[in-house]
C-alpha cells in the first residue's frame, strides 16, 4: 500500500469528481492510456499518454514529431474539464529523448479523478500548433507494499515505540538528578509506572492510527472505478429481435428520475456498441442503440450466431468523460417485453455493421478477403512488443490487385477495435488514435487565450485527409499487456462497410 498520500488526496477530489463524472470504467477496457495522431500546418504529431493507474499519480507523456522542420520546443500541461486554460498550471517543457531528435518526453501530475485533457504545444521556426488529447484520470489499481518494505518499516516502528517508552522512563527516573547520582527505589518505581502508562497511551494511538489507516485504505479501494452496472436482454418483437441495455446503476439517475450525467453524441450517435462472440471472437457487430426513456438503449439485433457475447458500449458525458459500459449477453435467450415496459419499434441504423469471420487458417496472417472479393492487407511488423509504440497499417486492394479507394465511415476513413481473447481488454480506434473526438471538441470549446486556428487545424487536417483518394489507413497503438489479441478493422468502399479480423500474440 502506498502511504496516505494517495488516499488522502482522494478525499480532496472525490466531491468534485462525483459532481463532474460518475465512477465509471475508462473508455478503454483494461487501460486508460490514450493515443493520438494528426497533422496541423507544417507539423504532425503522435502523442501517447500512459496514465498512472493511481490518483494522484504521474502520467507519462511522449510526443513524436512526425514531420516538420526546426522544432524548437514542445510543452505539455494537464487541464481538468472544469478548469480552462486560465486556471490551469503552467506548461511543462518536454525533454528531447537522447538519440531521438523527434521524440519528446515529459511527466504530468494528475491530482484528482475526472476528465482531463493534455494540452500539447509544438513551437518551431514554421510556427506554433496545439492539440488537446482527452485523458480519463481514474484510480485503476491499488499499489501493494512489498514484504521487504513492510518488514523494514515494522522494525523501525518497533524501535521507535521501544525508544519512546524508554524516554518516558528515563525522564522520570534520571532527568532531574545530578550526574553520577543513582536513582532511588521511589524514582525507579515511578519510572516503571510512567513507562507502563506511556506504553498504553502509545498503543492506543497506534491502534487508532491503524483503524484510521484501514478506513482510508477501504475508501481508496471503494474509489477504484468499476463500470456502471447494466442489464442487457434480447427481446422478440413484431419487427424482429431487439437488444436492450438498461443502465440500472443507482448513480445513473438523480432524485428527479433524470440522468445524472447527460450524454453528448460522438459521430452523431449517443452510444457505440460492440458485440464480440466470447468463445472464439468469431463474430463481431458495431451497432448504435437509441435512447428509450432515461435509462435504456435499444438496437435492432443483427443476425449473429447464437452464443455468449461480450458487450462494450461507448458513451460520452458532457464533461468529456467517456466511459465504456461492459457486460455479456446470451443471444440464445430471447424474451417478450413485459406490458409495463413497452418497447418502441426500432429501425436499424444505416451505420450498423456486423460480420462472421472466416477461419484464420483460410487466409495468410496478414491478408483478409472480404465477402466482396476485395482484400485487406496488414503491413505486419514482427517486432511488436509489450508497451512499445507501434503503428497498425492496412491497405485495401481490389481482386485484380489495384487499390480500392476508401470512403468515410461515420466521419473516419476507418474504425478498428482491439480485443483480447478473454475480453479483459477492448479499445475502439480511429486513424487519429484512441481518443474520443466529442471529448476533444469539448475541451477545445473551453479553451482560453489560444488563437482558434492553432487548435482547429487538427480537425481540419483530418477532414482534408478524407478528401484525398487513398486505400491506406493506420492506427497508433501500444499493446500494454502480453496476451493473444484480435484486431478488427472496418472500412467502407463503394458504399459498403466491410469488416476484417487479424490475430496477434504479444
């Protein structure tokens, strides 16, 4: 256990946190790290934020300059969602990494839980550009004390306890005597009584401190976030099967029965839901439920194979906090809606997509053939390793080997998802990274003291890149843990969304 510094700071920030966001899972299941890549003006940057996992804690920030001449300085600073630039701490200067002329590194304190943005500024001879990288600062784990440290601290504590009791006795027995004079029996007896009383007093203080420590530790354990509790079920209606996700967490609704944490749309959708078959990851759906009432979301269920599915549902709070709801649903279990819970007819969203993947043994490990006959090629790098910056690069080819031009799909050239085989890790990716664009715009709207052109260039660059004809797409990423992963890539060509899957062992 890392002393009271962590848990005491939790008390200072928990009220503000509960007013601003719920205690929910990060937008990335298994990690709250953030990856961002884009271009503005003469500079391109890739930003990776490794969150500390404990609050307060130090986030590790790396900024790689992808292109641009004469970069003179890179600065970073953390911004809370409820504090503008005027109320933010001064920026820290990122250090140039030795041997890497285009890589800069820094650390930022995240003092309280909540929605943050890392404000990155790149200055050079060609001008200055800035970007906001949304980050979810939440307590993800409790750091345990090692056995050796515990033994050493216990020994020190015992030494101090015995020393304090000895001082009490010496003070009564000898402190007022002349040097060389031996204490009489009365002083010795009084010293023993004082030592006994002192030992009881110190033991009481230590016992109270132990109970206080346990209370503080318990409060920190309770503050380690978990996702809002949900209940998914599949209902049979006259229009087909409907998947309903009810957010039944007691913190979701306020006393008036209204959502305590209003949502904002991302890519025009209040919720992006992903269904992944749990047993073998062989089926995948990317659907967009609509809100029904104050606590329910419903969506037309795609024609997926029966079985148990992981449910990952991304939402964005208006503060910029972007949790992912996590649950499982059994496609085999179908019920009829109760009369006291009428279910509105659900039309399928035109952006909904799904796929049942071909066996990996039918394809090379770096090529996937779509049902249309097109191919998705993965420029696989055999040097993939845990906790190392990498780029996932893909290209779409026609059957005759010519490039197949990509079309925007919900405002992006591609969407991807990385899921671990046991479902413990899930991340929704865009070519700009893992950040939530709705959250990013939320921070940009709250900026103060910056020229608009400097912070909107990132979005302008993304839009401009989608106007260019290309068959290639890439995603910045870091595999934070070892294990077996499936990478699901979605692209749109000739008005059709197609989905591919690739497997990798880290």
